[in-house]
């Protein structure tokens, strides 16, 4: 007895056979058209025009279908359609790639109607990237490199648009920016399913980016020009981070980790603002690995145009205890790991605490919390920086006691002028040291070039100012001794 499945398979084979027979008959009719009466030839011509128009219209609709309802979606599907099939139909109707979405399907009336939404009148390449609800079009996004190549080949889009990659959609995003977006299906509740969907998107988008890079359509400067790394960090919804795409960008151009992107924000600030602990920890770790000597640690405390730091943003959301635990874990993991964990070609040097502290102290864009953080982790740093501090501690105590006695006897007014002069002198000495440090930084090609340690280059003026800023009488005596 024949199974139902076998019966269904036979019916499908019969339908395919009938379709093929009808197509062969149509081809025969078209080949012999000249042999037919004039009226028949005229009718065939009309039907051919209608046929080609209908097929072209349907192909364009297939490229532009971005219905978020899986049961209603009729667009390209990489699990069903091959790239060879898509390229074949595009070569038959190449103009479909250059036409915007002018008509949409009306499900109630079951007919095509004019598209009245100007924000939804985009090119087919945009609909291959995103669905109507802003989520990733997982089924069609893998066809983006093919469409870019064919668009350039046929010259339908502006050459500067790079095959449509740089054309913005109705919401102001180009294809490269759309490829950095993350999403989680709104109807997914299970965390495991959400993470699986996210990893699927991360893998598919990463594959598209790699193909575009190999084809020469994605360039290194695009990451900075279009804020791709910052978009990737700030779009870390639901505490899930596109780690693979982030590593792709960061390893391609590590300088982006310490440079302000669009709107003057660091990637670490964007990651903290997204609320994703994973994003924050990953970006911070890469900052330490590529800029370990001093800049990596200061990223935590670098101020934004609104005068807020990444660590302040995250502490406000999760509390300082949890955030500092993440920071400490990252620092411990960094100091105990090697560069091989990230496939780096060079050995990763460790944090130079002296350079990091001095850099944080003189950099106006780094919050003073960085100095406090470093001195708490390394209490002996002041002894390394200021070798005269220990020997002069006793004399400083005497000076303080003498000053208190003078104040108690009403002599504070007579000392105010001397104190102001000393503060001006101290400020001048620190500025001299700041200029020396700036000259040193301008002559350095990168953060890693400073690994020899700048503490040996401390000048006497800075030591005098730093050790006696809080004690003007001691500093004045020291300066007189130097003058003699």
C-alpha cells in the first residue's frame, strides 16, 4: 500500500512535469510566431510584454519584501534560493536593483497599491538587510555582497555609492551601519533562544562584512567615517553584545579604541551607555590589550562632552560594587593572560603604573578619579615618584606645626602673600612638567612606544612642586637652597 508521503511526492513530480511541458510549448510558439496570422502575432506580442512586465515586477517585489511576519514573508531566502539563481534572474532583469519600492501589497484587498510612506521607499538592498520592524533580515542578508557586485557591474547606482552600500535609507542609515545593528526577536522569551538568535545574526553579518572587505567594498576608514564601532557598542540591547563583529573592527584598526568617534564619544563610553556588562568588559579588555602601558586604564575615566566617564555611567545603573568587581576581574584576567588569547603577533607589555599615573594627572580629559584609582591599587607609587618625600617627612611635620602656631597667634595674614607666591611658583613648575610630557607625547608614535618609563625623566621643578605644594614654607626653603 502506498504511503501518503509517496503519493504527495508523485503529485509534485506530475505538476513539475506539466509545468515543464507548458514552458516548452510556449517556447515553441514564440519560435514559430512569424508563421502565425497577423492577429495572433499581435496578441502574442501583447502577452509577451505583459509577461515580462509581470515577471520583472514580481522579481522587484521579491527583493523588496521585508514583512516581519514569517508566514507572510515572500522575499529571498538563503535556505531556499541559491546565489546562482539570484544572479541569473538579476541578469535577466537588472533594472530591479535601481528601482525604489514604489508599491506594497495590500493584504486586505489582496492587490498591489502605491507606497505612500516616504521612509519606506528604499532600494532593494536596504530590504535585504532589515525587516519592516527594524530587525535583521536573517533570510536575505547573505545576498548583499552579490547585489553590490551586480549593481556596480551594471552601473545602476552612483559609483560613489559603492553599489548601494553608502546610500542611506529613509531612517538615515546606510548598509554598513545597518550591518552593525543587533536585535532580539520581540516574541522570544526564552533566554537561550534569544542568545541563539543573536549569535545567528552576529555570524551572518560578520560573514557579509568579511566578504565585502575581501571584495574591496568595505574599507578601513569606513569604520571611523560612519561610526561603525560606536554603533555596534551602543546597540547592545538586552545585555547581549555582538562580540565577533566588535573583534573584527577592533583588530582591523585598534586605534579606534582610544579615539572619539561620532559625537565625540569613545567606544567604551558607548558600551557603558548601552547597559551591557559584556560589552563594557570586552571593550575595556581590548583597550588594555592594545594600549597596556597607560592609555588602556585611563579609558575608564575619560570624560565625554557631557563631563561623564564610562565607569560613572555604568555605576549609576548597576552600582559601584558590581562594576568595580567587573573591572577588577578584567584587570586580573589581563595581567594573568598572554597575547595569544587574542591571536596577537606581539608580546603584550604590562601596565606602567608610573606613566599611567602621570598621564592621568596632566590630561585634562581624564577624570581625577583615575589618579585615585591607581594610587589605591598601588599605594607605593608615590614613593617611586617622589623619592624625597620619605626623607623630608619629618621636616614637613615641623613646618606644619610652626604654621599652626603662627595661625593661632594671628599671623595668618602676613603669610597669605607668601603662600600665593608659592602657589604661583608651584603652578609654573607643574606647567613646565606638563609641557615636557606633551613634547614627549608628540614625539611618540604610539602608546606602546613609552614603555621605557617616563619616571626617570622627572625634572627637579616637578619634584619640588609635587612634594611641597601643600607646604609652601618648605618649598620656599628648597628653592632658596637650589638658588644658592
